[in-house]
C-alpha cells in the first residue's frame, strides 16, 4: 500500500538517483574534451554552492577534477572550524583518490599554527641615560603598532583539528587505522 501511494515519489527519487549517478560517474570520467568538462564542472560548482545546504563532498570532488587544491584547502579550513566531522569526511574521501601531488597541494595551502611571539631581550644601550649635555645614541625606531600574526586568534583546539586533518591528508592516520584493524582481526 505504502509503495503504491508513494510510488510516484519513490520512482522519481530512484530515477533522480540514477541520473545523478550517471552525471557524477560518467560526467567526470567520460567527457573527452577537457575545456567542455571543466565548463561542466564549474557549472556544477555553481549549482552546489547555491543549494540550501552546500554539498561539500561534491564541491571538493569538482575542485579535485579541476586540480584546484587551493580552493579545497579553503573549504577545509572553513569546515574544520564549523563542521569538523564533514571536514574529516571530505579529507578521507580526498585521501582515497590517492593523488599525492593534489593532497600535498592541499596540505601546503592549509594554514600553519603561528609561532609564539619571541621576547626580545632589552638592549643595554636603551637602559643607560645620557650624561648632561650628551644626546642619547640613535636606535632604530620600532614600529609602534605591530601587526598581529595571521591566525593568532585561532584556538589551540582548532589547530589540533588542523593537525589531525593534515595527518589524514598525508595518509598517516588512514594507514595507522588500517594497521590497527588488521592487528585486531588477526
């Protein structure tokens, strides 16, 4: 009864799913003209971004096909702060593609934790006061307002997530998990 009542909806979902699969698999691999394929992928990117909830997995897949590691790194940086599970899932999916050059490109485009600010020892000349009639030795003027380091406001928790994301992309974490699985099963 339920299938008959909702049969049309079920059929539409099934047909839509098949069409989606055909577009995804065949569109990514069987379009011979690279310019046309890239145009199709860019149009798909527009559609994915306009969706109510962006499909980050497919967005990153399109960027992978377009060989745009910088865009994927930007997406992962945003996701790692907002939705860490999705960021990890996308990273695992990208690691499955086994394209080391692309993964290294993402890895190098992800930000690194800034080094802690170095404390400069006080210069001995600045503590001395000039005698009467003498002028103080000229010292280099230090900038009055130092620019804050980029990403200085990011918490240590986020940097821990970024480190884990980088270990996924480098293949360390998937390999470690796979070896743990093999060890448990033997």
